[in-house]
C-alpha cells in the first residue's frame, strides 16, 4: 500500500474470512522525510569524513535498502531501514513495526552481509527507524559469519541474525526518539563518523541499558496503542459495552479519558502485568509465560488475551498476593483488532523480558518505570515521582533508627522504600 495519499492504513486481519479492519496511520513517508533531513548534511565534514550523498532505494544485489549514507569514497557508512517489508515468495507489503524486532533488524543486517560478500564493502553501521524512534547498530567485520544465508536467500528476515539477542546486546549503540529533527540526525552522523574515525570509542557513545529498555518499552506502547484504540472505540467512539462501564468509572474517579488516552493506559497496564508476571515466575512455581503465538498456543489476539488472563489469575493464586497488579478494573477490558502484527509484538515483548531478566537490574527497574511514561501523561493521571536525591535526603532526615516503621501508601515505583531499605 502506498505510504502517500490522504490516508495510509495498516491492513489488519484475523483468521481467514474475518472482515478487514483499517487502522489509520500518520500521513507521512518516513523514508523520504529521514532522507530529506540527512541530505541537509551532504558535502559537510564530520570528524574528517565528508558525507557525499544520501541515497534512497540503494541497490544491493537486486534488493533495495531504504536509505544509504555514502562517504566521499562512494561507500556506505550507514544503511537505514525505515519499514518492514514482507517479501516472502512474491508476497510484499509494508507494515508498522517495532524497530528492534527480528524482522526489521534482520532485514538491514542482511543488506550489510550482502554488501560485504558481493561488493566487498563493509558498512560499519546499520539503523532501523519508524516515525518516532531510531536504533543504531555497529556491524561486525565478520558479519557474513553471523547470518543464516538460507534465511537471507529466502528473505525470511526474522531468521537472518543468528543468536539475535546476543547480537543486539553487543552491537546496539543507541535507541532514541528522533522527531525528524536536524539536531538528532546531525548527532547521528557525528556519532557514526566519530566511531569510524576512531575519535570516539563505541563504549563512549553506547547508551546505558536502562535507557535502551525504556525505548524498547515505549516502542511497544506506541505500536500496540492504535490496535487497542480501534478495538475499544471503533471510529473513535467507545463501544457500547465499554461505554457503560466507563460511566461508573468516570463517576468514581472524576477522570474522563479519551479513546486514545484509555487505549494508551490499557497498553501501559498490560505491559506492567507482563513484566511483573515474568519476574514472579522466577520465584514461584507458576506456569512459564512463553511466546504464545510462536508456540502455537494462541492463533488470534482474542486467544492471546484469554491465555494471558488465565496466567494472571494463576499469578495471584500461586503467589497469594499481587491482586492489585493483575486485577485492574476497567483496564482489564483491553482488546485488540485482530492482527498478526499484534501477535508478533506480544511475542517480542515476552522474548525481550526473558532476555534481559530486568529484576536483576536492581533499583534500575524503578527508574525505568519513572521514565517510561512521559511526564505530561503521568501528570494527567495524578502521578508525580520524587527525584532520587530528594528522596534520599528526606529519608536520611526522617529515619532515625533501625526500628522505625515506614508507611508509603502511594509508593509508585518505590523510590522512598528503596532509600529507606538502604
């Protein structure tokens, strides 16, 4: 489907025979917009390296990379993939994506491997970008040894990168929001050329893990919110059954969310439940939450949500606690329009949490939750986080002995409790 026009859509379908559901997307050609920003820096020098050209649809062995940034020797220093293309056996479509998903990372890595093997060129950096985020990776010199060439040949990009999470962990440099700003892409060129010219070490520019995780989670929220919104409020009007529940909710809380606001809040709550479940399952004899779509356990979004609800009930049962985490009132009414993209995104989230084991990060988890929801959204919900240095100062002043008792009924991410424990 052409990205330009009055409106562009993701076509989301359920099982065969289901009606097509169209989810409005932003009217923007991401590839062209990023190219236009980068072209502002053509013929400029960064760390002694001249940006010679920025090319759309750069040819690599009869495949076309979305954007290639060329040095003055005509070779790419950076290849960017701005959308996920399905190209299996003649089938081709463009869909929304999470920029660290296996499909899109596999595709841009495949381009780097093909460039190395067939043209003898090593592209030192690749990136993936959607309309809100960009992720930058270094490309190892032996990239041809790190890919599955059968998957490259078949264009099954989700299988291209062997040991995907290890590759991502080792080679990711940054994962940031970009907003198509000149400043962001100027910094991007400074980073890539600086590392390439040995002005910077990779570790100097590498983002801290908790910031990468925050952007991973934000990417998930941004991705699934439109699917939730269309399910709970088709045509931007709440479904009748949900509308009736909302009337009581508004009366009790005094808060009247828009369809988009409620959809985002539902997405945040679902993320919280999945993260919390994955932490608890390491400490209680609970069923393991796996990638339900990949395992063939859930073939539709409705089945996936049903399985998640059963597991969340078991979390309360097995732990004998945490009902407030898993029983969330109106937010339990989350729904999705049927889409394979959502199924893959839910699998992606579970795989991500499995890989990082975020409970091992200590109080960084609290930091992640403090930073995950943008301040303007938190304030609408009446959430205000105390900066850690202030919490530390207050706790040192008010706790006078080990026998003091601490009461923190609105603990949020536990900032005061962590400082009190220390």
